[in-house]
């Protein structure tokens, strides 16, 4: 049984923000778009947890699945999921396209910018949860704060970037895309204390929302578990934890919460 606090990495982005939550004080004064939690000493656990903060739309993009990723020399593909923590009025996420597009139509729309109108921009609010399977054409809109849990593979194929001077990846992006309407039913957990958000029957990992009362709790079981506290503080196997951190637990740990604590738990 071990509990390891994952290293916090601040990533500046042109679409990031300077007004981060108080539990990220080291980002003050910088335009931070992402906060990553990765392994110590260059280790990279199979899942990557991020906070994302947006002031502008992110690129319209896509990720390959495991088979497609390995065919391109990568360790795998990337599916991901989002829990919305805060959303400004009118905030949206782009997920899927309004109608199916074949490869030729997707390429043409990416080149001339029509893809910005063809993607399905869905309004979002705090508590919304979305799973983005590999192959889904997607983009995060402006004015959103979210937690992302993803397969830890560094691969993103940009299809469109609103004229920003960054490289696009049309050949690979079009090849791995399923440009079709997003079919998964929306879930909102803002008023819920617990929920099974994602199961291994539909994704490469499982994710649940769990709220722990003040006191002691056995956490995790055999294998790896990612402990992502959204609120609260306490100790984990005797080590102090706080909201805004992420811990990797191997084969279980003892959690002590000093107050009611809302968390996410991810597992393979």
C-alpha cells in the first residue's frame, strides 16, 4: 500500500487565464491554461489528470484510439473525460458534428473554416460530465474550468485553430476522426454526492464521484487508483492532502478527512 502525491505542473497557454482557484497559487500572474499531475522523477502513470482554464476556444481536434496510436508508433491512443467545475454564461463545449461527415468533407471544412459551424457547440454548466472517446471531433470553449482525466499519451491532432499560427495535422486527424453527432446522454452531478461517471465497459478507465464524510475511510483496492480531491483536506496514509492535488494510490490507502470532501476516483 502506497500513496504518492503527483507532481504539479503549470502549463502556460495563449487561451489560458490568470484568475486561477486559490489552491493553485503558483500560477499567479501567468496565463495558465492547464495544471497537470504527473509522476515523480520522469515517471508517467497510465492516466493523466489535468485542470483546464480557458479564456478562448481551444483548437478543434481529435485523438486516435489505441490501435491507431500504436500504428503510428505511440504507446496507445487517448480517450478523455471532462467534469465542468465552473462555466461562464454562454460557455460551450464542441463535441461531435451536427451531421456525419466523410473524410473528404471533414478535410475541406477544416481547411476553409466551416468546421467551426459544423461542430456541435453544446451549452454547459457546473456539474456537467462528458466522456470523449478517441475519434470524437471536439473542442473546449471559452470561459470554462474543468477537470480532465485522460489516457496519458501525448497525442493531439489539430484540425482547425481559428487562424492561430500553429501546425495542423490534417492527414492523421482526418484518418482517425469519426465526424458524427455526439450520442452520449449528458449527465449533471452538481447536486449529487456520489455517481458512477464512467465504466470500464465503455472506456479504458473508470471514474466515480465520491463524497467522504469527516472521519476515516479505506480507499481503493488492488491496483492503481487516482485520488482527485475537489474540496476538503485531511491525511492519506498519514500524509497531508488538500483540494487541488492528485494522488496515485497503489493497492489501497487509509483516508482521513477533516471535513466533508468531494472527490473524483479514477481506476484502470
